[in-house]
C-alpha cells in the first residue's frame, strides 16, 4: 500500500496456532486491537474469535502444543465448536471477517503490531491474500515488539519476562505492556545521557547527587 508521513493506525494482532507451519498447522484463535501511532499504548480490542478445531486432528498434535493449549483452556473451547466448513474454509471465513473490520476503519495507513508479528501475518496471509506482502490494506512494515525488546536489551535493558498466557487477547495486552516498558526505559536512558556533567571539586573528583563520589 502507498505510505505517507502522516499518522498511521497500529493493528495489534495475535493468533494462537497448533504449530509453526502455516502450510500445515491450524489457527485456533485470532484477536486484534487498535491504536493510533501517536498514542500506541492506548488500545481498544475490536476483534476476537476462537475457531473450531476438528477432533480427528487431535492425535496429530505435538505433545507440547497439547500441554500449552490444554492448560490455557483454548483447545477445549475450540473442540467444542462445530462448523459445516472444512478447516481451510473456517480459517478463510474468520480472516475475511477481520479484513472487513479493517476496511471499515477507513483509509489511514495500517501497520501490524505485536510480538514476532511476521509469524501471525504468515498464517493470516494464507487464509486471505489481503494480508500478504502486496496488501492494499496493510503496510509491509511491522511494529514488532520482539525486535524492540532485543534492541533495548542490546543497550543494557534487563530482559522482560513473558507471561506465557497463550491466549490471543492476553498476549496482545502483554505485547503492548512490553512495548511501553521499552519506551519508558528508552526515555529514562535519554534523560540520563543528557544529564549535565558537574564540575569537579578542588580535588578533581566528580560528585553525584547526594554528595557521594
């Protein structure tokens, strides 16, 4: 899509899947939230859907996936849902609902945001080409919180622990919280770097706040 220097919309996204391969694995849950680029941490959830998962595929799930989505309750919710469509049709229907919601938001440039957000996009684009790299709805750029955290850690910020909720809405909320923590840390670093260096005392020592050397 064509991009300008104007403000853009952030579309915070998270999906839960049965694995890491968009060509093979299934989407179990999709959530999305909206914020403006000038107020990125003030968001509103606008889309959430748990997708049906056929019981016939349960035996093929990796034990780790079974544990993760069993503990969160997502697998139970998904197995309880029924659909007349096959798994491909279920995903296409859900992703198209999200596409329609995005179109209703107007023509402002839209950037996908989240943690390792290219992963989510790879699954969405398989369900709907409108989410692909040539999308007319979404920018090809991402607001990737995972990259922001790595950048801040390379400058000395302590690693932020993950909550491991493995539910789409909760993971969006965690991504926003982590992005804000990074922002606050960078602001503090900037203030520290711009703090004026005091003149040395007669002995040639620099004194910090509180009079300690």
